[in-house]
């Protein structure tokens, strides 16, 4: 059975977090996690109600807040579902 994401949902696989920072001292940082995007929904609703594409794509590396997301087990593997707007940012080359 296939699992399809709807609207603004993003399915990620968490990875080991690196604790390197050049901007904030470690004390003032909340714990965030790095993940790889595995699947994305088709669209998200903009402020004016118009539909917009989700801001990340499959294989993007993203940063996530520690205490958000819904754990999902698919094919005996752990993933997490996030809303597009809850993702803190993505890494670019």
C-alpha cells in the first residue's frame, strides 16, 4: 500500500545532528534536528488563500524544531511528518 501526503505535509527521515554553530552560543540554541525530505504534499495555502507549491523537495536537507512533527512508521522505518511552515530552513550548496 502506498502512502500519499496531502496539501502542505512533508515527510522526513531524521539524521544525526551536528552541534556546530557560528552564530549563537550553545546555551541560547533550542535543540533542532537535521533531516532528509523523503516525500512532500502537492500544495500549501498562502496568506491570501491561493495555493502555492511546498517550499522543499525530495532529498533536500532541512533543519527541524525538536518538539514538533508526528511520528509515522512506514515499512518498519521511522519517519516524521511536518507542516511545510514548521520546517526551520533547508541547506543549499
